[in-house]
């Protein structure tokens, strides 16, 4: 029996990954999973009361407490981290058993995208050097590193010196039984779907500008986001959709095209959900999205912040139902090949078994 300890960050995107991975690991024989959500909250009461600590520092310290407590108190053979952050917080307890790290983005890549995420990189100096050394040690020390994309893999090898033979691209997946392709009625306005909590970073303003350039009645726009958007004709707002919920899946099934004109993106799980649902996609060739969309086959790449090109692509798809149907079929086939949560969860477990030798 393999005892696997899963230390799982709960940020948006990673929470969906956690839920999908957990759903399909229960099907694995001779596997005992210990799930530890890393929330960076509800750690030490002393930290909650400590004066002078920023909320970021308090969250980091509470995350470290959660990780270290799990590593000390649980009986396990191998540990799995869904990002390198909790591994970097683990101190010497990290090295007591083999461990595997998955990641959608490396710290260096995150720093490059910093302004888009509201992140302030550390200035060159002792603190930045220390953090880099800790990340290098964790990533090089992992028995396996499982990046979600070629983009992340390249950074692991070139920026962090991780041995290429210990790196295997294992993207997140979706439940292909839930996220299925359906026949869509070709008539009526083009139904455009956008799913992105961070409306600005994910190109919501670009999409709104492109939508407003379309002839009246050509399309309707459905926005799933945390943002508050002013009411206007043809725009529908959803602020309370939950990941994998029947309501969200039904919205994908009712749409004709998925649009994510994002400025910066580590991967974009919503884009693989759209692929599985058989939607043509329009997005930008940033981060791991290069692995999701096949330009001209499953959808279109456009430059970031380019409402004119986006508007042209939307008019093309609005006027050509057979093209968007063809792209949707190709997107579904790509999801079946690359983004099955069941198959990719089995790949993760195979790596855990291999490094634990059980």
C-alpha cells in the first residue's frame, strides 16, 4: 500500500486541479491518500494576534506551519506538492521522504509577469538570493517535477538547472464525462463565453471593446468573473459560479465560442474546460496556453490587447457555423488526447509509485 501525502495549495485554478486529482485518485488500487489543503489561513493564533506583521507575511508563516505540521505528523511514503511554494516552506522536514512537485509556473516566470498579477518581485539582494536558493534546492531535490506545460518545463531546466530526465509534462485535466461536447444550434446570435475571475488581467476589457464593435444582434456575451460590470444590452454577468458545477457546465454547453484574450496566464484551466466542451477558442499565445490551443485548428491566437483582431475573429466565427463546429470537434479531440483528468491523475500516481519504489 502506497501512502501518499498531498499538500495542495487552494488558490483558484489550483483548487480545481486539487478537486479533479482527488476525484480520480480514489480509483487507484493499493493507494492511501492523505489530503492536506494549504490555505495560508487559520494557522497559529499567536500569528493572528502578532502586531506588525503584514497580511502577506502572516499568510506565509501560517502556510509554513500547515506544511511542516503535515510533514511531521502524517505517516507517508512520498509527498506531492501541487506548486513549489509549500515545498519551499517545508524546512528540513522536506527531505525525510521522496517528494514530487507539480507547477504551472516558476518563480522567475511569475516575476516576469509580476505587474499583471499585482505582484512585486523582490529587489536584488540577500532576501531575493535566499528565496532563489531555496527554490532551486526544492526543485532540484524533487524526485520528479511535473510542469503543466512546455513553457514551464523550459524554465525549470534552463533557469533552475533541474535535470531534464526528472521532468515530465503532466498538465491538469478535466472530467471528460462531465465536460462533454454537445450539438449546438447554429442559428441565432453568436454566444461568446468568458471565464476569468481576474477580469482585467484576463483581457475582459479587450473582449468588451471587441464585442461593442460587432453589429447589433450579431452576438451576446456571457461573463463569468468576480468583477462587477455595468449593465449593457447583450451582456450577461455571472458572479457566483462554482468550479465543475452543473450551472457552469451548462453555460459552456450553451455557448458557441470561448474567448480568453489574457495579458498573462500560467496555464488557463478554463481553456481546457472549453476544449472538452467542444468549443472553438480565441485566446493569446502566452504561458501554457500555447499547449492548449492549436492555432487555426482548434481556434485562434490573437495578440494581447488587440480588440480589432479579436473583433475580426468573432465576426468570422459568427458568420461561419461550420468552421466553429469543426474547430470545436478538433478541440474536443485535443482534450481527449492531452487533458483527461483521469488519465493524467494516473500518470501522477505512476510517478509517485516509481519514486517511492512501492
